[in-house]
């Protein structure tokens, strides 16, 4: 009687273990081919390791630097009793590619609020919200978010990606239609794919095309126009006044993703709907706690109370994901407090953004978008963007090259992001490095 692999070899020709190894070898070959294709296209994305707090000045593993100081000025934040907070360390690396728009990721009061929540409410809930994962701080933050956006209610998610994944599937049916800007964030695109509504895609910021699609969609029950408020790769802003006008004309609802607007666009940082005067015309807002509002993680939907109640019953990322950790909730709540107590820091963004944009354009660079702290320096070639970003780091400037599939082919760029805690000297140093590296690589004459 044959035992072990002998009878298998006789019956099937190849022992089971060998077949498994053969499948694994096949998988490795496929994966290595894919990875080599990414390297060959010049679109490989390396991860630099930061060994310090997030901020305008950082430590980067393997890159040396000199002394630096992060300053949170009292005059810009009167509610801090005019104190000047200093975080000193040894680093000459200027960070110009974080979403830390208001500089709150390392703000002393935000950090302290996170520590206090950690001490009082623990490390985590070990549960989803509807089982035993809802704490008083979650409900308080949701109420604060709704008040901030002047909406009826709000619901928290682990991220805004999850908020976008949960919204469309729960809200829209095969009787409905969703009309989406072609350059919307990947999370909006993926969220729309999950729903069974009829899908229309209109050309980027093209209101004539949106109107044509709205006319075509009149046969459906609900019509939802979905757009980013500020587009993260291009730094341009959706024409919400015209979108809302068209939505009103054709009986549609308006959804806006405000991840790159919440906290710093508009007179009091409420976002693009405040900036453009249509807060009462936008039905649903999704946004993040992981950028301007403390920079940790978390996202949310805010809008009509019945919608939020429906999401609590049906949104899969909400129902099947652990609750936000108390420390994250505490940090975000304090960030909102600071923002609602004073809008001075918001107002400082415009001048710094304009300083960078005007100096770069005067040097000969093309900077996409307008009046947004996202300042994409357009280069076109993926390898050029990557090599310039590497050489910028050698000069003490942390920026990243973006290329396909993050942006369309032929639209490679280095995306610079201005923070309220960048000084004018920081901005000037960044521009000087760009000019030097640009000339080195032939991007400037």
C-alpha cells in the first residue's frame, strides 16, 4: 500500500506540496513582472521614513539636518492666551507635502487633548459602534461636526474613504442616478461603483456637460451630483454656485467631498460651500479628521438627520469597522474647538499660498490650480518628477513626485502643500531649491 506522496504522485502526477510550490512560483513571477513594469515606467513610489512629529520641520531617516523650530504664535491664536509655543529639535528638513494645512498635527493643545482622552477612555473600544463601541466623546464630536458645518447631524467613520464607500450604496437604488466629476477622488469613484444607481460621469468642471447629463438623468427618481470641493491633485475648486444652480433647476441633490477644504477654505474655514456662499444648497458633506483637523485619522458624513440615521443602519464601513480610538476623537475635537474659537490662522493661509505661487510662476514654473494651498508644480514626465523630488530632499526640502496612476499619464508633478505654520523664510527656501533643481534637470532654462 502506497503512503504519503507516493499515491498522490501516481494518481495526479505531481505531489500536492509540489503543486502548491508551483502555484506560488507562478504568483511570484506574475507579481515581479508587475513590479518591474512599475519601476520601468518610473512610477515606483518609495516611502521615506519620518522619525519625528509631523510638522513644517521634520526628521527624515538617513537625511541629516541642522537646528529648527516649530512656532505656534499666540497672536495667530488668541485663545492660547498669547503664548508662543516652541517645539525645538535638530532638523533642517522642511516638509512641503503634508495635508497639515493648519499645523495642528503637533499643536500642544491637540496633543494634550489626545492624551487626556487616552487616559480617560482607554486605547480603543474593541467593538463596532452599534454593539458596544459608542462613547460619549463620539456623540459629542458628531454633534460638534454638525454644528461646525451647520447641518442637522453627523456620523463618524474610520476614514473619509470609508465615508465615501458607505454613502452611495446605502442611499441610492437602481431607481436613482449619480453624476460624478471625472476627476473625483478615488474613494468617491469606488463608493459609486458599489451602488446600483445609474452612473453618469461629466467632464472636469464642465458645467455644460453636467447640464446635459442632468437632462439625460431626469427619468430617474433621485439625482445626486457628486464632486470634490477642492481637487487634491490639481488644486482647483469646484464651481459650486453653478453646480447648485443646475441642481436646483433639474431637481437634483448636491454632495461635496471637503477633505481638502475643511478647516481652511472660507472665511471661517467651513469649506468650499462657505467660500462660495452655498452652505444652504449643499445637501451632503463628507470630510476628514485626518488633514487640517488634527491630522490623525477618521472621516464623517454630515447632512439631513434621516440620512445620517439611515447610514447608521446600512452603511457597511460603519457597521463593520471598529470605532474611532478615543485619542483620535480627543485630538479632532480639540482641533475643531481651536478653529471655532478663532479664524485668524485660516486667514494667514491666503498670503502664504500666494507668496509661493507668485514666486514659482515668476521663476518659470507652471503651478496648477488657483488660490489653494495645494500647489502642483507641473512637470509632465514621471522620471523627472521623481528625480527632482529626490534632489529637493538632498537640499532639505521634503516633496513627492506624483505620477500615473495617481494622476493621468503625461501629467506628472510635484505637489507642494502650504501650511499655516510655514514661515515666509520656509517658503522662500523652498522656491530657491526648486529653481536650483529645476535648472539642474532642464525643467528651467
